[in-house]
């Protein structure tokens, strides 16, 4: 069952001639047009008036100058850009060298800090293991310290 909104959308999109309507909805639209009466006939009459106006109208052709400009623009868009002196490596200024050396120095300092800190933490863990072992009876030092 077709609704009025869908019928109007079909007629507005495809015109008043049922031969131009989508095949899947054509039969339902024709049934709706017969059953809806004056509402459907008003939509069809408006579409017929528009169809008659469009039949006699021819789209203007662009003038030769506009066509030439459009063609020239399209050719320019398809033409690869010219290169100056070929491939060049990016130039690194002194500021970038200073930034890179500062980042490397910070990374090295982080590695050294991490190594020093891990040795300190390992010593603390071993000291805790010895103290724990001292509170236990019957465990050998080699079992705890490895």
C-alpha cells in the first residue's frame, strides 16, 4: 500500500508519465492514483504542467571561450608540476641540530639514571632478603641469595 508522501515523491522525481516511474513501485502508484482521487490528480496535474514546460526548454550550450577556459584548466590540473633543480635533501638548521643533540643527551641521562637506580633497588631487595632470612630458622643463605 503506497502512502501519499511516497506517491508525491515519485511524481516529483520522475514526472507525470507512469512509464518513467520505477518499475518496482509503478503498479502500487497507479493503484494509489486511482484510489486517492482528487489529491492524486492534483499532484499529477502539477507534474504534467512542469513536464510540458521542460519539454520545450533546451539547455544553453556554453560559448567557445568558456569551453576553452574549462579545457585549459583541466589540462593544467592533469599536467604534473615542474620541479626546479631535482631532488633536494631537507636542510637542517643549527636550531634543529641543537634540539636533536639535546634530545640525545636527555636519552643518555635517562639510561644512566635507570641503570644506577636498578642497581640500588637490587641492593635493597637483597638486604631485605637477608633480614627476612635472619628471622627464619633452618634456611641457608645460599637458598635466599642464590
